C-alpha cells in the first residue's frame, strides 16, 4: 500500500513537472494530460478515482499558474488565438466582346482572440484583411485584398467584436445571446447572406431537444444597417428563423428551416449612405424601388456511406434546396437554389465535390447582403444597374456553380470553384450577352 501511495506521488510530481515545464504546455495541457492519465488507468497503474483526483488537482494548479503567467483575471477560464489565411487566384472570362477578361491574385487573413469566462460568458475580437469602400471602411461582404498598387501596404479591419452569454447550457434547453459585431446567427446559404458578412446588433439562439436525435432551434436578431445623425428612422434588419435538425438513423439526417427577414426604414438606405458594392435591385434615384421582407425556406437531406474510395472516414452525400420570396416587391421578387454535395472537406484526407444552381431575382432581397462572388456582365445601363457597363455581383443573376475541395491535412485545404452565370434581365443594347465564367483556385491554412 505504501508503495502504491509513493508511486501515485511520483506520478503526480512528474505529471505536474511536464505540464508546467515549458510555456507551450499551457496550450496543450487539457488534451495531453488527460490522455496520459487515461493511459495510466488502462495499464492499471492508477485507479479511476486516483486519476480523477489528479485531474482535478492538476486543473486547479494549471489555472492558477496560467493566470499568473498571462496576467489574466481569475474569472477567465481560457484564452485562445485562432485564425486562417487564404491565397486565391481568380480569373474572369466573358462571352461579350466588350468584356475585358481579367486575372488577379488575392488573399484573406483573419486572426481572432477569444476569452471564455465564468458563468458561461465569452468575449471575442477578430481582425480581417479587406479593401476600403469609399469612405465607409472595409468591404462588408469580403475580406479579400488584391495584389496590386506596387505592393502597397494593406488594410486591417475589425471583423468581430462581441460578447456572448450562454444563459442556459444544460439538459434539453440551451439559450445563447450575443451583442456586438458577430458571426451571422441565421442559417442561410450565400443566396441570402454572403459568408463574410458579420452583422452588428443583437442575436439570440434558443434550442430544445424534445428527443435524443432531434433539435428545434429558434434564431432571432436585430441589426443596425446604418445610423443617421439627421433622422430617428435608422435602417434596421430584423429576422426570425425556426430550424429542425434530425438524425433519423445512423446514416440519415435532415435539416429544415423557415424564416422571415425585414428591413425597416429602407427608404433611408441609400447608396450614398452605405457601401455600394453589389448590383441588381431596381432603383429609384439613390435607393431601391421596393422594400424587403422576404420569407425564406430551406431543407437538406444527408445520407452517410460507411466508406468511399480515396476518402478517410464515413462519406456523406447531401442534397439541399432553398427558396426565397419578397412580397414587398412587384416582379423579379423571388430566388431559389438547389444542389448536391459528395463528401465533406476539412479533415485529413477528406474531400468534397459539389454542384449548385442558383436563381436570384433582382428584387428578391437587398443586393448588398448576398454573395459577392455571384455576378455577371452588364453591357449597359438597366433598371438593375444604373451605373453602366461592367461586371457586378448581387441579385438579378442565375447560374451554375461547381466546386472541388481537398484537405491533405487537418489545417490545409485546397479548393477550386467555377461559376457559369448570366443576368436574368439583360440591358436592352445590341451586344447584351452577359455570360461569365469566373474561376477561383484557393489554398487555405488555419490555426
């Protein structure tokens, strides 16, 4: 018995010495220490009770040492740094003889600082690359910066600045509230919101699991689109969405959602007051001719194969669709998309092959929120583009999207995407052909 007690003490001393031997051990503490203790339990050197006691004592000592080393307050449970950087080649090729074909190289770099605190609070700050849009700051729907202007120094912008509270985080109920500039809480495709869009305001998620493999989620948000010093009628974006995620069997899962979005005081949302990046909406003067309060519905079904050639792990096949209708507009007021994806990239030796078709009517939704990569060529002035000829993304576009993504490691992803697009309503000019092929080749690293 005495020998066993001494052995446990020796393990404890060695365990704590390894844990705090070098600063980098703080980062890997949780995973490495737990794995070591689990191995000792498996070999019969420690009992489960002894291992748990060592874990509790080690965690306590770790938190004290971590706070002392970093100077963080004792109510901060953890502090982590994450980020990613993506390099991209992009080419534009058009059918219209007046279109000027282009090739360019771009990058997107992001770094985030996240603090988890007592009582389920979290605070986060993320910085991103980007390009300025007039006098407004960075592009709200893109973090890309182009290689140009004799290697000029590039801009860095605040992409996220929020605090989050998981007010309920146990049992079948979960409630999460977020305030600030945040990740978009709504679950929609880029037909509705560009993936780089980070709204500013208040978001809420309430989820309930009535059964073990079923979850209902209610999502809500109120976001500021502009703040006007000369008016009390600031443009606001409000929305609510209900989702049902279900696992029907080991190999079958589904997701269904329906939501409502509304832009209030849209008459104050003029192209002179906010970044005018995309095109597509019918305009009257400097503002959209119609309002925006669309209903959006989506559904997906996933079947999981046990294995697939040249793929590591279970292989998912997913079919999905989405439909949007804006009753506030007359004509060209709806959009829809459908697609299929084989596999899912992100883990080592995983890949995905996907196809989507998207049709986005001119007045289905506000042009400044949708995908900034989905565009076509305007050969002249039209109701959807008072600015004249040129390539523009936004609404009033339809087309096919094909993508192939491969992850050779957990932190490296290689991808290619090709857009085959046309305008829905083309300008009434002689050479009106709007067809565009846009190609993107990416390499991304995350940390």
